[in-house]
């Protein structure tokens, strides 16, 4: 069993906040976080997208691991930092926070802002939906989908509400939101060229109540565009780079966010 250090956050910060919550971090993840932050500090001149590409490279081949976060409607939330295994969303959490961190304490604070609405650590305040990254405070990114293609479409959704009237996450409410996406057939050369390295790409979901079914990061290698993602597929089951066009076969479309 993995051993976590459970530490009150205020002990890791220079100034204690009256709001305390535990941090669950293992020694391997703590050491790796510091190495990545040191690397980020030597590349401060890089663009935001290039920093995201750099940081995310550190997670290549990391095993896929679902349900790694600790907390639920009945279990107290912990701020989990675990680089030994990631799913598609926790990988983005870590990459986004690390890419703008100056030290370990700063990273934990950035992770709180990245993962939770209004910086409040609790299960109900998690940014459970990809579009929460631009629709909720603190904002992680802006929606650039319409900038990528003039052929984008808008559909109104009630996030978290299933077609049968149930909820995907019973502990939280239903959120009215317009979702802008680019249909897969509209991903022509102009659209692909407009995607920047380090852009966050969600795979649009046709299901009622969901905005996307998967998330990853756009990576440019020369003239080629790749999709860096924590893949749950049995043949991968780790963080991999897949040619974007290959990945998009039989997918309905994409939502594109750009980090702030």
C-alpha cells in the first residue's frame, strides 16, 4: 500500500490560513515535484504553452490510475498529490499547477486553485467538469474553441443531469452551460494549425449531462500535432503521445482551452 504523508497545509506555507485541510503526498511525488519546479524555473522565458509541454513531458509513461483522489460526499477531502499514477484529469491538474509554481508550497496553493472552485478544498467544490476550468473561479483557462474554427457549434447542456433524470455525481447540483465544440469533420488544416502546443483539449461528449469524455494536451513536434493523455486503454494504460488525427477517428469533436 502506498504511504502518504498527511500534513496540514498551513505547515507547508509560510503564513498559516485559518482554513486548514490535510495534504496527502508521498515521498516520491514530493521529490519529483521539486525537480519539475526547478526545471520550470530554468525555462521562465518560455511561453505558457511551452511550459505546459515541458512539464507534461515529465509524466510520459506514468501509469494510468483511476479514482486516486480522496474525498466524497461522506469522506473528508484531502489535497492529493500522487505522481505514481494519474488519470486524464489529475494529470492536467498537476501539469497546470506545476507550470506556474516557484516552489513546493506555491505548487500546493496553485493545485488548490486549479482543482477547486474558489480555492475551497471539498468534494463538492472540485472542478468536476472540464468546462469548469473557464466557467468557475479561479479560472484556469479561457475557451478558445471559436478561435480555432469558424465552424464551431454551441449546444446547451445541463451538466451532471443524466438522460434518465439521475445525476452522474449525486452530491452536486445541475449546471446550465453552453458548450462550444468543433465537430470532428470540421477539423481541417486551418483548424489544426490554430491549435497551440500546450492547449488543453477535451473530447466532446454527446451524452446528456457531460461536456467531454476525455481530456489531454496538444503537443507540437515539428509539423505534427500529438495528443498527450493518460490513456485507460489496455494497450496503453499510461500517459502517451498519440498522433492527434489518429486519436480523433470516430470521435465527435473537441473543446479547446488555453491556459491563463
